[in-house]
């Protein structure tokens, strides 16, 4: 079992779905990824929050095997805030407000435990900030990053530099298209690999996920067939966190490990979307995840 560092945003989200509005709930790419990973391996969270941060959220993380000693609490600052509205079918969302707040001038200073983590997941965040994390880590074996439209549109040069430093990139289908200009996802995957990462995982929402690796390796999985989609925020981050958490727990990343990690990622993400914020995940245990994992394994077995 190895430790996983998860750096990302720790935020408050206000979310509007066609039926429910929820204000200032716990969100952030780092929060969702760290929580998703912590079912599998010990997690060291790296990020920054403001004076308005709720200590109960840090306590929830700590109770879930997440070390928060690298989560800087900035006196006088405000936690990142994001507000979004989902479309009627919940497949599209629009960002209404994004306030980076304390993240604007954040420069992480890692403690020894964080520096020595062999597995690194860099959840959605400014690419320059991800580089600052990578530069401090001394024992990294596997570095994987996520990115999103905001950084592709506003920080492309930094993102391209980052891509030369990571082993893997995880992103949405629309982001892969935007980053590469390729409409075909296989072409987009090739183009991303040509930018640096050895492998790429393209998340396709309710259509599952696609892995493309070295030597033409391709793995595809459908999404877990949940019929209860209440609120999808954080599913992508939870997917990536669980993927990396499982690899850290095995301390290995062969193609077989990657396939199992993708299946664990798929079922963990399915739990996130069944309620708001962390409500469904915090009710879940590793047994809940394992039960869905077995169910999917059986579903996919062709005899
Ligand atoms: P996902 O639904 O997996 O794409 O992740 C949504 C989470 O990302 C929300 O909880 C937001 O707080 C967070 N988020 C939204 N925009 C950004 C951004 N520009 N940088 C970092 N995190 C963000």
C-alpha cells in the first residue's frame, strides 16, 4: 500500500439542478478526488482554503484517512467559490460564477510526508500550481493530472508544459476535443499522448470511459447503470481519485491494475451522482463499492 497525494481545489459550490438548488455545499476538485481515493489508500490532501472554511469538513476528511496538514488555512481569505446550473437532462452544465479567491496567490509548501508520496494526482487546478507540487515531490512513481475547459482556454501554454511532466492525463470528452481540435476521441487521445503523457483517460459521462496507452492499448468501460442521478458534480474528480487510490493501494500500474482501477473508478463515481456534494459517498463504505464492482464484473463477463 502506497500513499497518494491529491492536490486540487477545496471549494464551496452553489448548484442549481432542474429540481433543487443547494447553496455553499462542500465542493472542489481536490475534495472530491481525495474522498474518492480514500476508500482505497491513505491520502495526503494539498490545497488552500479561507477563513470561512468549515472545520467539520476537515474533520470528515480526517475521519476518512485523509491527511489535511497540507491544506493551508489562509487567515482573512475566502475559500474558492463556484456556482453552476445543470440543463434539464443534467448532461450539460454552465458555470455562473467562478471566484478563485485564496487560490489566486497560492504557492503550496509541502511537508515531508507529502513530498515523499509515490503517487500524485493533480485534480483540476492551475497547471502552474500543479508544477509547483511536482517540483517538490522527491519520490514520485506515477503522476496523473486532470484538466478542464477553463485551463485549456486561459492557461494553454502552462498546460502544455505540464503535459511533458505527467505520466497520465484524465479529462472529459469535450475537453479532449477542445485541447486537440480533433472531433474523433481516438484521434484526440493520440494527439494528447503526443503532447507528453504515456496514457490518457477520456471520461464520457453517462457513456463511460476510454483508456489509451502505450503500444496501442485501448480499454473501454461503460458507466455503472445507475437510474438515480440527483447531481453529477464531482463525479469526474471522484472517478480520477478512486482510479489513483486503487493504483496506490496496489503500488502498481500494469494494464491489469489499470483495468481494475477504471472499474473501481466507474463504480465510485456512480455513487457521487446519487446525491448532492458528499452525501451519497459519505454514507458508503468500501463494501458498498466492492458490491457494485462485483456486479459490474459479472455484467461485463461474456461467457
Ligand atoms: P467535476 O464535476 O468533476 O468536473 O468537478 C466539479 C468541481 O470542480 C466542483 O466541486 C468545483 O468546485 C470545482 N471547480 C469548478 N471550476 C474549477 C476551476 N476552474 N478550478 C478548480 N476547480 C474547479
